């Protein structure tokens, strides 16, 4: 069972809606929007009243089943099961904005895959369309080779997260416990893309006007920031 399939039953409790994240997205989003790595549809639900249409792509069928129930009362949402590497085959666009947050992008296997996905995003966006990305800031992981994040406590659940550098990739280990009993204990491999490489690949894909922040409050990105938040623009072709 994949990590996210195993996590799906407690996903919403472990990862509740972030008001800062929602406020950031509402500030920048409008029109037709695509959520890549939509999880259980929480962001789609919160944004559905703010935009004209919000589509979603999620790799885990278990997550999509939960999202479909959550979004059943909306009329301007659509979520599909699929791989982000085939996003242009699954959605026609064009979109005013695409966002890929929650550390989804590092599940790709390296710079060639990431560049190809960026090119697909570019092709799905309207002229002047926006791309929003958010990942963990991997600088500390690459520097220390092992990083354990503070334990998250969500009611009677705890979530432990460890990142370990192995042969140029990062092994993410996650464990969810409920009152001392392990519910989920899985590992998945991530590609530790950093700010300079992200910038290079976005520019190579054709994006312009790149902005980088260290959080959803739009504080400047620094090497010790907890996150890497990116906004990129497809140029106006007319």
C-alpha cells in the first residue's frame, strides 16, 4: 500500500485546512484553476466559492474517493485520479492558474521529470497565467543529511516526520500514532529540489517574473526557511 493510501483514512485530521495557505491562494487565484496533488479536496472545497472552476488531479484513488464525497455539494469542481506526469493528457485547460502545493512536486524522480511537468503546466496555462508551487525547503536536509521535524499533535493523533539523505534522494519516513498505537508507518522517496534548481527549470520551461518566499505569509525566502513557496508567470503572448 502506498504511503498516501495508508494515510487517507486520517489525512484530514493530520493535515487540517491551513488558513494562511487558503488566504494566500485566494489572493492570487481567479477564473479557472487546477489543483495538482489535490489530496482529499480540502483546498478545492475552500476555493470553489472564490473561483469560477477548480479542477483537481490526485494520484491516490483512496484520496480521490474521499474528495468526491467532500465536493459532492459543489457544482464547479472536478477531480480525477492520475499521475502529474500525464497532466496534459488528463486536462484540456486553458487555466488561469495552476497550483501544486503540499510538497507534491518532489515525488517526481529528478530534474528531467520536473522540467517536463513544468512544460505541461506551461502549455495548460493561458497567457499571463500563474503557477504556484510549494515544497519543503530541502537545504537543511541536504546540509545535515538527516532532519526530524517536530511531532505534529492533532487531537489524539501524532504525526512524526523524518527526512534522510540517501544517494542524492531524500527518504521521507512518516508515522501516525493514536494513543501510542501505530496506525500508519510508511516511507517514500523524494527528489530534494532546491530554490536555484527550481528557478533554472522554471525559466527553461518558459516562465517569467519568478517570486520566491519562505512561507505563505510571503516572507522572503532564506536558506533556513521551513518552506519554499514559488509564484511564476507565463508571459503574455499577445
